[in-house]
C-alpha cells in the first residue's frame, strides 16, 4: 500500500492513504541500517510504501519513494547529524515577529538560504502586526521593503485586526506548505483562525523571557478545507545550516547572484578580498548591510538562537 506520512513521533508514523484511511506505522527493521545520517530517515510529507500487519490496522514501512524536495537543519547545536523538517513541499512560510518574541534577521536569512538551497519558494509572514506601533511599525515596514526588493513575497498579518488573513489563506490554497518559526510567533493561532477545526494548542508568551513556549511537539500535516495541506512544525529555536560549502553560500542570497563571477579572484569568498564585486555592491547600497552581515555570520559558522 502507498500513503503519505502525516505525522512523525520518533518511532511511529501516521500514514494516510489516498482513500483517507490513516494507519499507525513503524519502520521495517532493516530500514534503520542503511547508514542514513539524518536523525529521522522518514519525515512528514514523505510518500512511502507499507504493508499491513496481519489482523491489525498498524503497518510496517518498507520503502521510501523519491522525494521532490526536502528541507533540513542541524539536529542540535552540538550534533553533526541533520534533521529533515519536511519533504515534498510547494513552498515554505516563515512566521515572524520582530518583537514579542523577537525573530532576528540572522534567523530569517538562514531560513531563506535553506529554502533557496533546496529549491523551495519561501514566503515571509510578519505576524502580530497590531503590536507594531510607532517606531516598531517603521522598523517592520523597512524590513519588509528590504526583503521585497530582493524578490521575496512578504505579508503582514494579525488575527486581532484581520490584516492580511484573507491573503494568508490564498497563499496556502491548493499548496503543500511548510509553516515554521519560533515558539510564540502565533503560528498555531493563525492556523486556528483559518481552519478552526484544527483546534491547535496555543499558550501565552512568557513575561519573563518574552519567548514562546512550545505548543507543537511533533511535525504534522493537516488538510485545509479550502484546498491544500499545511505542515505545522515545532517552534524552532535555532536554524543551523549543514552540508553547505563556503563557495555555495553566496549563490543562495538572491541579490548576490548577479555579482558572482565578477570579482578579481575566481575563488573570492566576498569577505575581505580586494576588488570584490559583492563588497563593492554593499558599499554602493545595492546589497543591504544587514543581509551582508548575515552572509558573514553564516560564513563564520555562527549559530543563531533568536
């Protein structure tokens, strides 16, 4: 039988067939012995083949079908292993709050670099826009303009004022979308608003740390009544990049691509080399200093936690 993995809890997977039946499945024993470097050989969004256990609704997954794409991150700060967040995606949406809690520009740029590297169109959703008053509103608008200038779709949303909610719904229609972001950015509240039947758990922001508390424990795929699927992920605290060569990184910054190959040296890393086209573009305000700072941070192998 064939199906799609809609939830992973570590050792067990929920697999939905074309008929809509859902089967709890485990991996066939030999599946774990193939030298897979990921912490999770099977992830939400994967298409798999499984067989029913005699006299049970449970199944055993014995084959992973080819993936259209997938997106990964470091399993944790100290590990060299990787964790596959989701697979077979049409787009990835990062839910962002510039405050209450803070999503740093470095975190946003790492998410975008990963999406570019795995050929997944990325969209930035700036949530809780009702809280962005006065100076915060100016910062928000400047940030959105910076990313729109590069070519990214950006959206302001608020479940309180309804700003952007209809557009958010249209972005998801008839697509398989990954939704990611820190805990506390309002991801579950947004989803409950457009799909009340989901009834996803939400919690308040901690007054002490101004950070969210995890409400989604495992990645899970949900159908949308207006068409499409969303993959809701646990709040991601850091987004460590893996398996990228230094020479590749600039290729994943959209605004740097026109300048690649125009430097004096073919092996230019665009850090402090003379006659570097990208550094010159930064000086000429053709590439923002904020994005270039993110590039330097990635090149120095720093991890971002906000």
